[in-house]
């Protein structure tokens, strides 16, 4: 790298730093609940699990297509959680 390129890089870094200091974020609400997955590129962490499921329930999940039934199951669980389904009474 030449001396001129290094200087340009340093001035750009300084300029970006100055601009970031001037940004006022005080009117933007802080996101505290990421459970709904509403952010564009944010995906919740996943963990592979194994469980037994009744055949009729599996057939229902796969009724539109065998592919994607695990995503559908996850969506069903998320819906139940967001709608405060009483899991303790099951």
C-alpha cells in the first residue's frame, strides 16, 4: 500500500467515526423481545430434537407436502406460545 492510500483509509475511518458520533438514536425504541422473528435477517437459534408424534398429527402437518413439516410444527408451537395456550394443563 502506498502512503497516499493509507492516508485516504485513515481519513475515511476518521470521517465515519465522526459521522457515527453525530447520529441521534434517542427517539428509536429499543427492541427487547426478539421472539416473533420479525426482523428481516434475524433467525432464532435452533436445536435438533427428536420426539414421537401421533401419525394423524404427522399426516396433518404433511398434508400440504412432506417437505417443510418441521417448519410447520415449529409455527404451530410458536402460535400456541404467542396465544398463551395453557401448557401446564395438558
